[in-house]
C-alpha cells in the first residue's frame, strides 16, 4: 500500500501547511484595523439584524479561532480574538459565522446533512478505527464483523468531513457577499478577509483528505483479509 503512505505524507504536509497558513494569515490581518471601525461583534450583529436574524444571539467564547455557530441554540459564538477586535480578520471570521446562520435560516441542504451526521460522525471517528484495528488482529468470523462495523462507523465520519467542505465554502462565499453588500470592509480590505477564509478552507480540505485516505486504507486491508 505504497500509495497510502505517499498520500498520507502529502495529507500531513498539506495539513501542516494549512495550519501555518491560517495562523499566519489571521495574525497578519488581525493587526490591520478596518476603516469602518466595526468590531467582530458589531459587524455580525448588524448583518444578522439586517437579514432577519435578530433572534440569533451572539456570545463570547475563549480562545482564538474557536468561533462557531450553533444551529440548535441559534447562537453565534465569537472567540476572544474576534469578538471585540476591529480588525479585517475579525470581521471576516465573524461574518463567515453569520453565513452559517443564514444557511440554517434558509435550510441549506448540505448544512442539514452535516448536522444530521454530527453524532454518528463523533461516534464513528472515536470508535470506528478502534473496532477495525481490533478486528484485524482477530483471525475469526467475529473479527470480520468488527472490521466491517468499524469501517461502517468510520465511514460516517468520512462523510461528515466531505459534506463539511461545501458547507464551509458556501459560508465563506456568503460572507464575502454580505461584506460587499453592507460595505463593512472596502474592496482592498475584502482581499484580506478573503485570504483568511481561504486559508481556513485549506484546513478542512486537509482533514477530509486525511480521513478519506484512512478509510481507503481500511477498505484495502479488509479486501486483502478476505482474499486470504
């Protein structure tokens, strides 16, 4: 399975590059304040209110780049590095999360699918590989069952990673459109926000690629096991 090891190395390099890129891009544009003077919170609140989402709450969470939107709680959570910052990076990240809120409001199909996969994906990513590996160690029919169950469980996690890609890309596209429509950032400032969101997208691509390669490796091992 030489193909797997080369693929895995490429995925790890991409993942490392993506992490460095997103931190570098965020830090670069976190030092550049927007001309509008909006903070991440103020920008998100304005865009939410102007798009019929006044019911969506905004809360602060600790950390950097821990921003997320909870469809269940209808709450947008902004990190310490985003909430009060008036930087280009903060506004880009905040409006990206507003993009997720809009997906929820409009019933964006890919977002619904991802939400439905969240629990199975969490279980699958945690227990799927363990079950498969234990099954591979057992030379019995029960081992075959564990392998198949483990692969099926992990498949749910892989599907989640894949569905996440269009969801995140769409949220970023919505964010750039909203920023342009509201004029919160100027055209040259938008390039900075786009750079931050594009860098973040790379991390999702790297995660999906790694998961797919691991899944294919399990399938190849299972197929080899059946031929014995």
